[in-house]
């Protein structure tokens, strides 16, 4: 039960894997709602219009 045991937290930390013992982050309803709203705003950026061309002199 040390670094070589992938079923323990220490083993997962050593090998760099994630799972039930070592999840990335705890997700709550409040966190997912705020993230989803922010992501929705960033997902649809404003469309830029091309610059007006000057007539040739």
C-alpha cells in the first residue's frame, strides 16, 4: 500500500491518474450553474464586421 498501489490515493498521486479515490474536484450544483452560464457567454463570441475599404485615389 504505497506508491505502486494504484488503488490508494498515494499510488494515484504517484502515477498521475484520477478516479474515485482521487477525483479532480468536487462538483456542486452552484458551481456547475455558474460555470455553465460563463461558458455559454464565451462559446458565442461576437461576429466582427470586416473593415470598410477606402476607395482608390
